[in-house]
């Protein structure tokens, strides 16, 4: 995944990739907006969405497995950098895998509280060391005997990458590590309906705040995000159980746009919120029910 973060650099040698030859620079192109969008895009890409119904398990049960998040490829226009003189190779890693565990705690009356965690350990691959740590906590409640479920959850993720993301000014120079940090925090309200078969369609809607930092080791430049994402997120999905042992989930996740400007920061031109954060994607879960 982190090879995608080359798009944040702005320090590599200028070049247009062959597949983007002839791409027109948008009339409203703004270098700061482009950097902010890319920072937010990868932060939203690692956010921990539910991929489960309002009540993920029966009380006292849980599951251990893996999530797969799809990172949609970016268009040539979105890959432009350095005032449109360079494109970045952002589409190398289309899938983000993440081991994950969830457990439903003992019920409190009709309320079913649950917790969950996901962790990608700091393993070095392709010259990068990546770390993802996520947690969630929530509560679900059945609505009578109708099969309807309501719930709410909170989630948080920290994301760290250390490696030569930006690449050197001169290809002959030795690589110098860069640092990318991102964090997301938010809450969702959920509704679902348990069908006669063990499948629960569900909907969720909430707010997410994303913060990022990108430090270029070659020249000590900090790529400040002047428009960190703060806005709505939503999802629609299916949560199922096969033979009481195999837990699966499939979800369509969307972050339609939003931004926040820190106090005292002036921006020459204010663009639509979607310029600073915008993602629609699919996510999947496979796990063993315990």
C-alpha cells in the first residue's frame, strides 16, 4: 500500500508517466489542494469501517480473520504534482489486507456491547516499514422480535510508514527515509435486519476526522495538510455466517467529502469540499467464528 504514498512527495524528478502523456492540467489545479487530497485519500483508505452488522456476534462469541480494503486507482489528473509537470505512480497496490478480531461481550439486558482490533505489524517490505493499528467499540440492540437491529460504534486508526517514499532529488543519491503519519477517529450509527438465513444487510452513517503528517527526509520539508478531512462517511453491506463457523462480510464504503481549515490559516482559493477528501470503495471480511 505504502508505495502509493509516493504521490505525497513533490521532491522526485519531474516526469509524466507514459499512460498519462497528453493529460491536461485542470484549470483549477492547486498544488496545496492536490497534496491535501492525497494525504486524506490514504488516511481514509486505512480507516476501520464496520464490515459487520449492528450486532456482529451473539453475546460471548467473536471472530478472528482478515479484512481486505480496495484502494481505487486514481486518475491521471489526481496523480499530477509539481504544478502539473509530474505524475505519480499511485496505483501499484490495489488491496490493503489487515488481520482483525472482534468479540461480543456479555449482554446487558438487550444491549450487546462489542470490541474489536486490527493490526498490521511493522514488517519491512519493498524498502518500507508499515504499521497500522485500529480499534473499535460499539453496542447493538435487537428491536423486538422483528429481526431489526440498531447500534452505534466508535473507531480509531493510527497509520505509520517509514521509508524512502519521496525518493532523492538525484537518482545517484543514497535513499533517505521519509515519514508518513495518519490518524482517523469517528463514530457511526447503524441499522440492520437479520434475515431468516444467517445474513444481515446493514446501513451505517457517521462522521470521521482525519489528521496527517508527511516529512521528506531528503530536504526536511513538511508537507502540511491545510484541509484535513472532517466529514461524513457511510456504508452499506452484508454480514453473514456459514455453517456457524465462517464469518464473511462485504461492504460498499463512501466518504463523499469534507474539510476543516485550522484557525489562522488563509488559503488563496477555497474549492469544493470533495477536492480535499473523496473516496468510494469496497471492503471485505473473512473470519473464523469462535
